[in-house]
C-alpha cells in the first residue's frame, strides 16, 4: 500500500500532462481544468511526501520529464515523412518566416524564461523555511528544473 501511495503523485502528474495535451489538441476547457486540478493535487501530495522544498522540485521535475516523454512519444507516432523524402521539384523555396519564428521561440524559451526563473528562485531563497544553506541548495536544484518546466510550457 505504501508503494501505491508513494507513486500516486507521479501518476497524477502524468494525468495532468495528458489532460493538458488533450486541451491543446482542442478538446475544450474541461481538460484544462482537469490538468490544473491533477497538477495541484500532485503538488500537494509531493509536499506531503517530501516537504514543501523538495516536493516542489519533485513536482516540477516529474512534470517536465513527463512532458518531454509525452512530446517524444506523440512525435514518433505522428509518422511524418522527413523533408528529404520529397521529390526535388516539390522542395519549398527558402523563407525567413520559419527562421524568425524559431528565433522568437528561442528568445522566449532561453533568456526571458531564465530571467523569470532566476528571479523566482532568488525569491524562493527567502520564502522557503529552514536555515540559509538548505534554502540555497533547494533554490539551486529548483533553478534548472523550473527553467525546464517553463521552457516546456512555452
């Protein structure tokens, strides 16, 4: 029974990711609400299992890793043919649009997300309970996980 209770937050994280994906695919607002509810319940259970500091880190980490795994699984199932399979007469002319969209996404995911996460983690150092060393360690662990979660969501 203890193993089931310990696995419940990860299961709720996975359910929240699936619900968010269904909402993104145009299934409606009930899936967004289910995703937020599942993620919130998972966060509360992680807090009960590992405390507020590390429970938040576990929740962010499992959400980011689960989202990456889901993206990889759905991308490989899509079965899109690579651009190299097209005949040469159907090749598209080079365009600056995809390059600019990619650059804009990189700016959003990279420096802007990093700046927001650094500010949040520095505030977390003051908000977290415990002595100063434990707060700095928790913030240092939260920084890459939170950045990964924000980058995944963006």
